[in-house]
C-alpha cells in the first residue's frame, strides 16, 4: 500500500523555491558587477569576464532552473493523478522492444 502520496502543492512549492533561488543567483552576479559605479572598473572588466568568473554559480543556477521547470511539470501531472509518476517497467520494456524492431 502506498502512503504519503504527494500533493501537487508539494511539487509546486519546490518548483517555486528552485526558480526563485536560480533567479536570485543570476541577480546577485549581475548586482555584484553593477555595484561599482566607477566607469574605469566597468571598462577594464567587461561583463562577460564577470560571468566567466562566476561560472560555477551560473551553472548551478541553470541546473536549478531546469529542476524547477521539471518539478513544476510534475506538479501538473500530480494534479491529475499522483500515480502517473510511477514507472511501469513491464509496459515500458515492451514498448522499447517494439521500437527496436
């Protein structure tokens, strides 16, 4: 028996948190660059170098965006029926065999 079936609100909440955190990271990188009002610094350090310097944060933000969209799609599926997220191995295996022929 399956217990603790997730509700769509659970997935929706996680999706919003992922998207907000990703956007905050992008915003923090950009604001870190724009907080310097000195034109000499902005001319010497172009924006693309700032993005290159912050690649790990940028990549993490991209991953969070992807996870947020994926989790939001799951919330839409769960709204219909949470059992749709369960994998049916037998059925998938037969479908894959038919495709290979």
